[in-house]
C-alpha cells in the first residue's frame, strides 16, 4: 500500500496531490515559453502530454522517487503551479523545483510554497540536504533560494541550451532557523 499523500497548508496556499483537474492549467503553464525556458523544461505541443505528466507524477510518488504538489491559492479556482521534491539515490537528499503560472508571479507565493516544502523536507522527512539548480538569468528563482538560505556551490553550463546555471544547496542544520 502506498503512503498517504502529504498535503501541506500555508497562510495563502494549499499544497495537494495533482489530479485530472490540474491538466488544463498545467498545459497553460507548460506552454509559457519564457517560463519553460527559465525552468529548463520541455514545451509540450499537445494537451495529451498532460495525461503523461500526471501519470509520471503519480508513478514517481508511488515509487518514492518524488513528491510533486499542485499548488492551490485560496480563492482561486485552478491550481496556480507545482512544487516538487525529487529524492536522490542516497535517500537523505532531494532536489527542489517549482513553477507558478505567470499571473501569480511577484506576490511572494513561490517563496511561501518553497518555505513550507523545505519545512516538510527537513522537519518531517529529516532530510540532510536539499539541492536546487537555476539558470543564472533566473533572478526570481535565485532570489527565492538565497532568501531561504541556500548556498552557492558551483556554476555550470546546461548542455541542452549552452546557458550558465547555478547549483545551490541548503543543509538541514542551517535550515532550522527558517521555521
Ligand atoms: C520562480 C517563480 C516560481 C517565482 O515565484 P514568485 O511567486 O514570483 O516568487 P516570489 O514573489 O516569492 O519571490 C521572487 C523574488 O525574486 C525577486 N525578483 C523577481 N524578479 C526579479 C528580477 N528580474 N530581478 C531581481 N529580483 C527579482 C522578487 O522581488 C522576489 O524577491 P523579494 O521577496 O526579496 O522581493 C516564478 O517566477 C516562476 O514560476 N518562474 C518560471 C519557472 C521557473 O523559473 N521555475 C524555477 C526553476 S529553478
């Protein structure tokens, strides 16, 4: 039997398991070219890709490889984004990723979701480290990571587009002051 999904709540957000009703909003986000480019995600060409997105998300959760939350904003009908912890093979670390729909950028919602997922990662799962990567030009993402205490590890070139990326980490002992 698989583990129950760990829904999370913040003052403005509910983080819950993705479902069929999220596919249309996922497709709108995934086909925002600038957003996909910033996140380094492929752009789907048909909404049928949404079924594969959902199946993969569910499969990775069932296999214990990742937890991806759909982000609901209180009072907003469709999910406004996703946030994901992808567990690494040593099981004590995970990679963090997040995408919000453009209409919801710039309101502190990405920071609010990321802070709560980090609390879950360190307090509930007792992970030792959370890692993140962002394009060097992705100033909003890098700002969120810096505010949450991530430390820069190295710069590297993303071989898919030749752009510079930054690799950052947050260790559990350093994160305790966040919560
Ligand atoms: C990254 C993303 C989730 C940020 O969400 P958000 O809710 O807009 O972020 P927040 O409002 O919580 O915080 C953004 C911070 O970056 C700052 N910021 C935003 N754009 C900036 C820019 N161009 N230059 C400098 N700082 C910038 C904001 O001022 C804010 O910092 P502050 O809290 O000190 O004022 C959203 O922009 C997104 O979905 N982008 C596309 C996908 C993506 O890049 N995902 C991350 C992949 S690593």
